C-alpha cells in the first residue's frame, strides 16, 4: 500500500468514492469537472491496481492549506490507508512551506489522533470566505474546525460582501 499523486485517469474513480460519502453530508459533493480541474490537489492510496482512498490538499498560501475530500472505501477501512493519506498530505504541505494545515470534520477524534487540535472557525478566515460563506449551514455548522501548526494571522482572500458575519474577522493577532 502506498500513496501517489492522482492523475486524470483516477478522476472517475475519485468522483465515485467522494459521491459515496456525500449523500449524508460527510463529504462535500465534487463534480467530475471539479475533480479534473483540481486533480493536482489529490493524493491517492493504492494497492496493486486498486484505489483504496483519496484526499486533497487545497493551498491558500504558505500561511494556510486545507485537507479536503479524505475518504477510504469502507471495505479497506482500518488498514492504515487513512493515516498514509494524512501523512502524505502533511508532507506535501511541508514541501510548500505551509505553516498551518486545517480541515473541517465530523470525526475530530480521527484527526486528533493525527495531531490536529480544535480551532475556532473564525481563526481560519480564508476557509470561511471560500466555502462557508456560500454554505446554507453557515450559522448551524455541525463540523469541527481543526488545525496543525501555527494559526494564520491574516486572510489572503477578500471577505465576501454578502457575508453577515457572526464571526469576527481576525485581521490582527488573536489572543488564544
Ligand atoms: C476517516 C477515514 C479516512 C479513516 O481511514 P482508515 O483507513 O480507516 O484509517 P486508518 O486505518 O489509517 O486509521 C489510522 C488510525 O486512526 C484511528 N481511527 C480510524 N478511524 C477513526 C475514527 N473515526 N475516530 C478515531 N480514530 C480513528 C485508527 O484506529 C488508527 O489508529 P492507530 O494508528 O493508532 O492504530 C475513513 O474511515 C473514512 O473514509 N471515513 C469516511 C469519510 C470521512 O469521514 N472522511 C473525513 C471527512 S473530514
């Protein structure tokens, strides 16, 4: 079992795997077009010819990257594929000199086991501006924000005008 960067011929397989977990909201649905466009974000874990799982690293800048779309087919669960994926994505972040890797999840126990700690959503403004601002669950989010490394002190994305924030914009250092 090993990890490698995904290539376009993996895209349909990734679409099926992500779709398997998006029905109940575990993962955000990703269309085939979106997966193809972002294929370079994806890492896969494989054994022989079989694709066991996938995960993606979205780069905001050296201040922040996000682990997304991490999934292992149920029949391969518990065999170490998830850990291999997280390790590979963290290594990739390191390669890019990223100081903080974040994610939003409903299984914080798994990621705590991988060295992630809980964050406040507003401590990850780029993530909020990119995704949460357009999410119907903005004010009743059931996911836990988590991070590894140093929390960012700024956002690189513009704050969407329509975002009626109940979260404050941390433009200055946050006291934890
Ligand atoms: C979460 C998921 C990726 C884990 O993959 P996996 O291949 O089963 O995980 P691994 O076998 O590599 O487990 C690594 C470690 O995490 C632990 N672990 C696995 N799932 C866990 C969970 N839900 N909660 C807490 N710990 C967990 C394992 O016991 C193992 O511990 P160890 O290394 O001390 O033995 C997989 O279960 C999955 O695809 N879940 C559905 C999709 C999902 O929820 N993705 C996350 C969205 S943010």
